C-alpha cells in the first residue's frame, strides 16, 4: 500500500491507467484469412447463425465488402446452417431455459432467421412435453412465491405474469395454474425433489 508522502521515494499517489497502445481503428483488427479461421473455429464449437457472424465481423472492424465472401464460404462449407441453428436454438431454449413457443419464436426472429425456417424448427416442440415443462416450472415458482404473496389472487397474478413472460400461451398458463392450485393436486415425485 502506498501512503501519502511516499512520492519522494518514487511511488505515485494514484495508479496510472494503462492506455492502449497506438491502435489504428481505421484498419480491421484481423485479416480476412484470420477472421475466416476464427469464425470456422467458433462455428465448429457451437452453432452460429449469419447474424452472429455479421456481428463478429463488425466487432473486428472488417470491411463491409469482405462480409459476403466470408459468409458464403462458411455456408458453402457447412459451418453455418440457418436451419440447423434454428433447430438447436429451439431445443436449447425449450429444454434448458424453459422458454415457451412465443419467446423462442421472437428470439429467432431477432436473429434474422427466415419465417419458414422458424416454423419448421418450432414443429419439433411437442405440445404435451411443453405443458409438462410449464407445469414443472409453475409449480417450482409457486413454491417460491407462496410466502411472498399476500393473497391467492396476488399469487395467481404473479404466476400468470411469470408464465406469459416465459413465452407460454395465456390460456395454457391459466389451465396449468388452475390444475396446480387445486386442493387435490399431487405434484408427483419429479416435482417435489426440487
């Protein structure tokens, strides 16, 4: 620790900021070959869509005329496939994140995936499995929110908002809420272990 008065011994009172070296921001951070190599490595590790590739190229300050040849090569060599990306996105958001159909669709639209591809990817969602997932998520949320709510109405409203915010259909959330808030509801073994 540096104390006041230590300047005479060569210590500074404040830390000097490390400033970046003289970087020429008018030039791309990577060459086309290096950017292509980095993107191939990135796409091999996990699924990427074209908008993710464009975002990376923009972040690396690449020239706009270099975008299309790089993207075309990645698509041609099957590093990037919008349909494969959409299917993986739907699986991941449904199974791991617990998102509903609507939120997944909006997420894919934000990524710039074509509407037909989105519809095709959403067909893999099984309605029964989605309802089971919603039931599990709402029951967990019910256990968490039960003591915080002042009334049954407030609890129901909180759970309804939460379910719709996760991208599930309003009527489906209402139906599952009526089921889990019933007096004779038995959550089963899978639900109680959480």
